[in-house]
């Protein structure tokens, strides 16, 4: 049964065109989590939360990802209501919509913020076609907040940003604003890829330092920022 789940998940990932690392980060796990589950059987089975997020992301039932057949829960309220299967919440979401997890971390636009807790705290539905027009393609997408003002006026402290997640080793070379992981901290900076493979890492706020010549192996690219929103 668990082997079938791993094979199903691997087919879904291949069909969506996303990386193992990107799906792992969608769950708020380390980049090797999904690869280890599929290829090594560790963990032995997906937990309830991970099944729910993956089912919603890929548009399948949780039963295909190993949910028990008797995983049902009665709706709260009046007695006698018909129990509903909680393993298939994606069916209430229009097919054109994609649920995006909002992570409980910030990407610092300043000195750097430790990302110790990457569990989703909410899920927000976005139109799939709109995400693709933004350039998300089939990448896993997450929402996090900006902390600090080194990217002002482009990004401000407290802004929410959508990040198209990428495997750092295989990230597409595309100039723009990216979320990076450096020394276990998440930061958001503007990247420019040089012809020789080195990087320019810059802050939009001139009061903060920029680094015009950075070795690519010193930077782990988590994903590219495709949208920002803020409270007015």
C-alpha cells in the first residue's frame, strides 16, 4: 500500500513538472524530505497534514495518498447530520483555483531571519491561470512575509510575497527578486546572473549593502518572487 502511495506521488510530481525539493518546501520540510519518502521509504507514511496539502496541490483525493478509508468526521452542529469525508477537502475548491500555503516565516529584507518554523499557518486560494501569467508555471508556490526595509521601495516590511519555489541546484537562471537561504536564514534580494555563472546580489534600498560578485555555491535559491501585496 505505502509503495503504491510513493509511486502515485512520484507520478503526480512528474506530471506537474515540479521538483522533489519544491514539493518538500511546499510542506515546510527540508528539501530532501519528499525524495527520501519516495526513494527510501522514510518516513514510512505521510502524516495527515502533509496528505491534505499534497492532495489539494495535485487535485487528487487523500485516499490516493494513503488516507484510511474510514477517515470521516461528522460536521459540527445539529445531531443527525450526514458525516462528511475530511480526506477530500479539495472537492469544495473550484478546479481553476490553487491553494497556496502561507508559511509562518519571514524573508528578511534586512540582516536575515532564521527560518526555524516553516509550517503553513493558512491556505489561500488563487486562480491557476493568474498564477501562470505571473510566471509560476507548474512550480510549487508559497506565501511568506517580508521583514525589514532593505528592498524598499519595491518591497516593504510586512508585505506578503508569492514565491515560486525552485530546487536551488537546478534553479532557472532568471534575473529578478528571489528568496535565498544563507547560513540558515531566509533573505530576499535582487539577483542578476553574470555570464560566467557568478551572481550579483543587491538591495533596492541604497542604505543597505549589495554584493556585485558572489560565488553561486554560497547562495541557495529558494524561489523567485512573482507577486507582492500589502495592507493599505
